[in-house]
C-alpha cells in the first residue's frame, strides 16, 4: 500500500470552488436617474448621447450631468428635446448642469423648459459662464415665477455680479421657490438695498438664502440682518460668510445676532402652523354650512373696498363659494326657514361675531391668514371624498409597536388587519405609531399637512398690514399693531 495515499497533504488539500460572478443590482430610484458626471459629454454630440439615454428608459426623474462640456450648443439641443412632446413625458424633478460652460444662450433654452413646468423642483447651474444680460435675466425670472421650482443654485458664476441681483430680485415672485444659492457671484454692497427690498416684501417666501463669498461688507451684512429682524419671518437659514468683514470679532457678533433672529423665525413658524391646524379643526365644525343654507348669488354682498381683507377673501382661489363672507352684515333669516331642530346657538350669532370669537383660538395668526382658513373651512368642496381610494395613501405603521397590524379580540386572541385606506396604517400619525415620527420615512400625513399650510400661506408667521415688529433685545420681540 502506498503510504502517501493517506498523507496529511492529501487529506487537507482544499477544494477549489468557482464563484459565480456577482450580479450588479440597481434600485428603482437609480433606474430613473441618469448620472453622467465628468463623462466627457461635449456640445451637440454629448447632448444627443444624453437624449438617447433618456429615450431608452420609461421613466427619468433626475439628470446629473455635472463637469462636462455641453456649452450653449449642447444645452440648446438637450432642452429643445425636453420641451418637445416626447420630452415632456418625462417628469424630471432635478437637473444638475454645474461646470458645463453654459452661457446666456443656454440659460434662455433652460428658461423655455422652465416656463409653466410643474415637475422640476431642483436646478443646479453653479460654476458656468453665465454673463447675466438684463433681457436674459428677465426672461429667466419670468419663467421661474410660473414654475414649481423649489431650489435654484447659481453659485460661482462670477460674471453675474450686481447686474444679476438688480434685475433678478425685483421681478422674482415665485410662491414655490424655497432655496436660492448665490455664493461667489461678485455681489457688492451696492446690491444690498435690492436684496433688502425683496426679503422685506411679501413676495419672499423662501426659507434658505446663501450669499457667501461676496463683497457685501460689514455695513451690508448688518443692514440685511436688521431687515430680517424687522420685516422677514420666512427665512430659517441665511448664510453670509466671507463677505469682507474686517474683524473676526465683528463677524462673530453678526453671526450671533443673525442666529437669534433665525431661531425666532423658526419658533414663530412652528407656532403659526400649530395654531392654523387647531383653528381649522374648530372652524370646520362651526362654519361649514349645509348646501341648503348657502345664500343665492343675488344676495351676495359687494366687498366694502378693493383694499379690504374681505375683498381679497372674496376673490381668493381658496373660495370657490363665497357664502360665508357674503353673509357678513346680513340677517340670518335663512336659519329660521329650516324646519329641522334648532341649530347650535353659536350659529345664531352674526357671521362677523362668529369669526371674531374664533380668532381668539389663533391669536398669532394674521387677519389674512385667519380669513383664508375660514374660507377653506366653510367651503364644502374642500371636504375629502367619501369614496374609497383605489391607491393606498396611508401612513406606514411602525413595525416595532405592539399594535402593528393587529387588534385584540379578547381571550388572548388577535386578528391581523388588512392594509388599505381604512386600516390602522391610516391612523398611524394620530396614534403616534407612524414611522414618520422617527424620521425613517416621510410621513404622508405630514406631507399633506405641509401642502395645506402652504396653500393657505400659514407655513410662516405673517404680520398684519398695519403691524410692525417691536423689541430690539432678546426676550422683547413681539408683534405690535399700528393701532
């Protein structure tokens, strides 16, 4: 017998196994995203390559094309396709074209695509060759005002400078724009009055403004902070670093003062949203009238003046029926004509007195904000549909909670609930069991609340037209009426 047949080397010899090649997996979100960073895309040929990539997919939500050389020619070809009937089928929410050598011609092409666009939310155009001629800026701003764009970045376009600011902010009037980046544009102190005029106006609804790396100077930075303190309550983040402040101690003082003002805005925003939701709850209960109680068009009252708040509510898009405000100043004979049981005594009061009493439930809201909520609450068409939904829009319950997906039948028996519109998932937020509370997913109910608050413009504190902000020291800030 061969002694080597049972040697250790023979027994312990490892067996070689062949591994199957790994299959690269892509998530559904990645399949809808075209990412061509630093891919050598050049001019028209590069744009056609991107178009070919788009048309090969059924769904595209993001175009990440930074650090290429598309230039004006490639940008025009790309956005000509996106403006076409075939290109409009793709609901793109984010476009990034940073560092592509795009000039004013390319910006005009982008403006044509942006006009009345409801799907694009984020646009990144930093570090390009934008010159910022006044007609181009005006066309771009007009298109921006008609879109639903929420984030705009024009940072590091050093040729824009003060010319851009002078023609951009006076025409900017977008209710959807929330964040603007204007870092390193060469903005000087001469643009400060234009910036102050915008952030002090009701047109400013953004919560983030970044103007770092410019030349505003100490006087310019201090003036902007003072304007935010007195007239702006929407900004939650304002960055003005590296703006030619001479002394570090002075810069720290400015940062400390700005931080205090922004914290005030955040506190007022939360209080406004909380009171708006509470006011809606009670206003819906006492102001919503049966359809038979609504006044006829012939009995509608003409607003007292074009400048009055009742006139704005009368013409507001949130007021498809003007029965609530047209009943102001009229007698309530329509209540007496109802053969049913007597109504709640509160409803016998004149409408203006009812609204005045309800206003004490939300003292921090402005008169215009309360009127918008009253209008919404008293309109039957704003009620949710009674029909069951076909697609589930309920919240996602927290799987760590004991109540997840089941309910007690007694005797130690439980039954699992089916998911759907009427399941426990839809009441996750009310029970505090929604996963959105832990920031693991975006809560759908919170999303709907945010949309409603934005629709009635109660997502930020708002001063009355005759009101001013008083108090220059910490703890003394308070709204003050001109009365």
